[in-house]
């Protein structure tokens, strides 16, 4: 009779705990927001990128799905304390859907549980931003019946630089945590 693989069991438990904690931090990031138009500036993207870089593509996406599911069933976890399935269908719902793609793409740099490297991490982060902005601007334009150019002007352009900084910061945090052995995933 073989003994159970203790490390595998602990590793799975650690990944589940990190998934839940990062979903909670995405919720907290939603409360750290500044309304500057139809799309608020918040810290959510930082925690979404961090979830991808730490958890990898599958668990990163699951983390965001957990967050979105919590909001969909009525927990006030979206920006400004909003909640409900109707919020997902509103003008900013596309950005929330884009977050799942962003976590998946950021996670591509850590598929094997390695420390994410700068160049691939930044490249996957740029693709994550493009996916988030593409899905978000599409939904914003559709929900508010506005031209693409206007949706990009109000829902993408003001956020490019701050979100690029968030990618760099999330990647730096994930690298620091992995290099210091703070993650046992």
C-alpha cells in the first residue's frame, strides 16, 4: 500500500486557497476605484493579472470566474459595490468577461509553475490587455449604441498607461513571491 503523496495534496490545497484569496483581492480591487466616466479606474486589473501570473492559465481563469460568479449571484463585488447578473450585461460587463481572458493569457507565462520571466510575462500581459480592451470596448459600444472610435476613446485610451503599469507591478510581485518561495503551487 502506497502512502498518499503529501506534497501533491498540499500543493492542491495551496492552489485552491490562493485561488480563493486572489478572487477576494479582485473584489477588494473593485472597491479601490475612481469613477472617471462610464468605465471606472480601479485596481481590479492588477489583481486579475496577478492571479494569472501566480496561478497559471487554468486556475487564473477559474479565479476570475469565481469572482464573476460571486457578483452574478448578488454579492456586491463589482466596482462601486454593484452586483447582479444584469450588471454583467451592462456597458462594463465586457471588461469583466475580458478579465477571464486576461488571467488566462497572463498565466501562459507560468504554465509549469516557474518564475515568470520579464519578456514573456510582459508580452502575455500586453495580449491580456488587448483581450480585455477588445471585449470591453465591444460591449461598451453595443450597450450604449456608440461608434467604436468613441468606445475606444472613453473605454480604452484613458486606461492604457495605468494598466500597463499594473501589468509590470503584477509581474514584479509574482516574480518576487516565486523567488522568495512564498508560493508552494
